């Protein structure tokens, strides 16, 4: 009988000690770029609570202002810099090519997501406006081929 109480007392003490350890422990996982877990670390010390931080509303107002600014996509094809703006747009956007000359061969194609070609322009100028105001709001695929090199962008009409 004494042995039963001893085993029961040992079990109860073990449970209480594990609860105390669990309250003071923290498990930290780290992941690689693909989202796979690569390490698991158990920290057995109590972490101090940090005071609550207030939200700074001035940053929120600055973010709202950035939404109204013109967004310009820039990339380089060979020795030319391509700018596509604004994106998203209301039906008009421009394609500008820095480094363009008369020997440059160009092709602009704009497709719907279903693959229907809605705009095709050859022999672009240094700055070419594109009007899609007659098209419905949505996402479109812009393809530019300059001197045989191809680049693709996603454009949004609001």
C-alpha cells in the first residue's frame, strides 16, 4: 500500500513539475525560403512581456497617399530601359523606351487572361500611349518584344 502512495505521489509531483516547465518554455521554429521547417528550439526561461505599442496613424495616412501615386514598372532589355505606367490604370497607359533608336524593332501585344489579343502595335516610338478604355476592368497580359528579346507584364485596368 505504501508503494502505491509513493508511486502516486511521484506521478503527481512529475505532473506539477512538467506544468511549471511548460509555463516557462517557448518553442521557436525556423523555416527555409520554401516554407520547410528546418529547426525547432525549446527555450526554458520565462520571457518578459513587452508593453503594448500604440499604432502610429501617420504611417497609415502616408500609405494612403502612396496608393494615389503613379506606379511605374521599370525593366531593362539589352541596353534599353522600359517604363510602363500607370499600373493599375483607368484605360490609358504608356510604354516609354529609353535608349530607343530608328533601328530598334519592337512589338507590343496586349491579351486578356483567356488569350484573346486586344492590342497589337509594331514600330513603337520612344513613348507610346495605349488606350484600352473600351475594354472591361480586369487583368491583362502585356508582352513587349524588343530586338528579339521578350518581356511580359501583368496590367490591371480599374
